[in-house]
């Protein structure tokens, strides 16, 4: 069975760029600025975090945070890859990942883009 990341790449949702395929910034462009002194500075173009509940994302599970939970382990459990924890961040409107697991009892939405499965046997 394909991982969510493999499905995203195959669907063409995730285009080829210089960032690794499991990066939150995969598909984001870079821009350059040339200073008056002629120095070229390359920087990351702004990435807009999707609004939680956007219709093109499917909720595959919810997770109630317990003390000691780690976002990478939650991503591994539900999405099959600890490096794509940023999908959980996007699903919950979080800019700072660790805010999501800071409070026990918080319920996290676990989503993937429509048509992308979660991890096999995720509970």
C-alpha cells in the first residue's frame, strides 16, 4: 500500500522542487533579492497555511493528545511517515508544531488531501 506521501507525488499534488518530498515547504518556490551592493539573497516564498476544514481535505481520524505525545509519532501512526507531521499542523491551523501536543486532552484532526489514504492499520 502506498504511503500518503507517495500518493501525493503520484497524483501530481506535490510538484518537483528543491525541498525534500516530505518537507512542509515541498512545492514552495524561492525568490531572490539583489541588494544595492549586488549581493543575491535567495529566500523562501511565503507559504499560506490552508484553512482547517477546507473541503479538499478528508478527515481520516481524530487523536486526543495525552501527556508525552509527540507529533512525529502521531504522524507515523496515522499517516505512515513521521516526517509529514506538518499535515497534522495544517489540518489544525498550527504554525508552531509543538503547540499541538502541549496540552493533554486537545483533540487533533488528522487529515489528508482527498483521495490520499492514511497509514494502513492506523487506529
